[in-house]
C-alpha cells in the first residue's frame, strides 16, 4: 500500500504562480510509493497547525512547499517526533534546502522524494522559537522587517531594501555570554547559524554543520561601503569567515544582550524581540528527507 504523504504549499512564497504545483506533484511521485494529499496555507502559522493535525492522524512524511519561513512552520510541528520533513523549495532564498542539496526545481525536488532517506539534524531555539537555518539581529533583521512591510516579493525587491537600508540602519552595541565566551562589541549584524547560508548560496557561516550539535556565530563588526564588493565576493565563495571585519565562533548556547529591543529574524521571518535573547542548539532533533546515498 502506498504511504500517505502531505504537501503543504504556501501560496504567497516566492514570485511564481502555484497553480501548476499540484499537477507536478502527482506526475513526479511514484504512485506505488506515495499517496499524496495537497493543502494550502491561509495565514502565518497555518503550516504548523496543519502539520500537527496530520501528525495526529499518523502521517509520517510532511513536505513544506515554500521558502525557509514555510519550512520553519512545518518543521516546528515535527521536532522531536519520528515524522520526517521534506522540502520542495519555491522561496526567495531556500537556505536550508540548498544546504541539504535539495534540487531548486519543483519537478526534480518532487522526484527526489522517490529516492530519499531520512537523516537526523540539529535545530536551534531563539528563546521559545525554533529555527532551522539561521537567525540573527542587526542589519539583516532590519532588512527582513522592511521587506516584510512591502508588497513586492523576490530577490530584486530584497536587494532594493538592502541598498536603501544600508544608509538608514544604525548599528548597536552587543554583549555575548556563553561557556568561555564573553564578548562586548559594536556590530553591523550578528548571525547565529545552524545551516551554512542565508540562502541564494550566500554563505554567512561556511563551516556550519547541521549535525555537529554546535551553533556557528558570525559577527560583522562594520561594513564600510568600500568593503561591500569584497564581502559580497566572500559570501558567495565561502570565504566570509576569513574577512578581517568578521569574527566567527562556535558554541552550544549563548545569551545575547543589546541596547534596545527591536527586529530579530529566524529563518528570514522578522519579528520583534527584547534586549535579552537566549540562543541554543538542540542536537539531532528533526528528521529530514534527503537524496538517498547509495
């Protein structure tokens, strides 16, 4: 008997129409393996609610069709269970999917599910909020907040927010406390990474592993306009950790103190967070579907 598999589609993720996705799912899956059911989210957080409902029905494979925010919603329901998360990436960045080497086309990502295995990966916690790719504060959180306020999606709109935000954003002073860690610094941005990249192959934490039980921290102290071309090159060539404006460290848990409350992001989704934030890694807490290693 074919196994029940659920596809949860975010209709506003990315920029392309979602009308053809159900047909591609039915065509790409092997019918003797899977019996698919397809549902669409209707509001923020709906992916978590739907996933929990299907878990209660005994479903063991739930596929997030969207970007890192959609993945976060579905995965939040699956942590510390025996069910597995699958990803069909259609978002703007798709950081976790790229780290897991999931194809960036719908057809290939769906077909890969036919030859997939489940592996156990780490996830992170920002206070009480799970994250799976990256979280952080500073300039990237500010840009995420500004991007969320706009009506346009896609990489072009995001780049526009980056350019405008660069001249408007004011860095803060931070203190980071953890085991053998006590750092006080002014920073343009701080990223706390489970996976290696923000998305779009921009590697903010090139050495990050999803299975090492560690949090990778990248601190960009300043970003003079003259350094932007070099930093951009380093981001996309996995060399950002070698830049003299960037400090990198690994740990399992830290507490971050900052001057004022304000924007913070987890998996690209912006929200308001307070002045004191605890960030930690939970080892091997989530099953994910990846290409079978023969």
